[in-house]
C-alpha cells in the first residue's frame, strides 16, 4: 500500500482481498447491480448480454431505452418538480476497476447523500458506462454516469438511478471538475481488480447545477445482471455536458472495451418529462 497525491493505492491482489473487499461488500450489489461477488461482465461474444441471467432476457421493463424528446409535450407531468438532492461533500470513497466497470463506493455506513422523493433514497455510489447506455432521440453519447440511490420499502429494496450523459469536448476548456475527482485515480488502477482509496472527500458542488435541469423519468431495471426491475430512472436532458479529450483518453486507457448494454424495448411503458 502506498499513499500519493491524496490517494491510498492498493496495488496487489492480496491488498485488495484484505482491505478493499470488506469496504465494498455492503454496496457492490447496489452499485453494479451484479451478483454478490465481483465478476467481470462480457458485453459481446458468446458470453455477451444474450446469455445474462436473471430478468435480463425475460423481463418486460428493461433498461436502457431510447428517450424520444418529441414525446415530451404529450407526456409532461406537472408532478415532476426539480430534483431534490442533498449530497455530502465530506465523504471519502474507494474507486475500483473491476475489469468491466469503473465504480466508486462510499467508505463506511454513511451515504454520499440523499435523493428526496416520496421516500428518501441514499446515494451509495456511482459508476460509468462508455458509450452511453441510454440514448436521446437515437443519439448515443461518449460516457454515461449513473448515480445509484437505494431505499428499502415494504416491497423490498428500491433503486433510483440518475443518469448523466457526456460527450468529449474540443480541448482542455471542456474539463469536467466533478469527473476529474475520479479520473485522478485512473493512473493507479490500470489493471483489473485494483482499487484506490481517496483521502480527499468527493465534492458534488459542481454537479448540482446539472441536476437542476430538465429530465425524463421511467420505470426500468438494472442494466447488469440480474437486471432486476426495481429501478426508477431519471435521465438528465442537459445535452451539453462535456469532458476534455485528456479526461476521456484517461478513461479509455483503463476501460478500453465498450460496457454498454444494448437498448431495450419500451414495451408499452410511458416516459414522462419534467416541465
């Protein structure tokens, strides 16, 4: 274990097994939507999405989907107010490269923050997909960030995931300060099954204006096995989110292969839009 630039680096498999896994056990299933153990997913070939288990190939309310903005006028919902979130800027975390995903999980029992709906959902972590899983008007984006929130009701665990879509910008003026906090860790976790503990708290302040914008909402599923259909999706429609070429190149240097699940059939569901 070494400490550098505010990061504690676990740079051996033994260190990961001893120190990192205990931190992740309580939130891995929530963050990735996978089984209880860390397992690299395959997004193409004979072990691709067509072979995923659970509800992945039998469910009727699956994610991701193509969000069609021309339907917004017909499906605006007055009850959809601006998102009400309170994110803790004093929470430290662990950034993990699982082989097929880059994810960030909170250290300890405290959540990153809260999303207020009819119930209060705790933000347990976030992860990335590239290219984007959701599309808007059949347009794919370079990167999708999923902020994963969880609550427990009488019907069992329920998730509320906020999706943000980013494209690569023209130069360093497009640097996204929120993403950079995670991407600073990338040089230290280039190999799968490696983790970095951030000593500096994650700051959500630059993300809050983005979450104040318009969005689309629908009922769907996890986008990784077992594809459980207990997710309320909120996809932000801010279509000018950028990251710098340097940031995107740093991400692709760690996760070279696509990790986006193919689009799923809307199957009669209605997507509603905030005003």
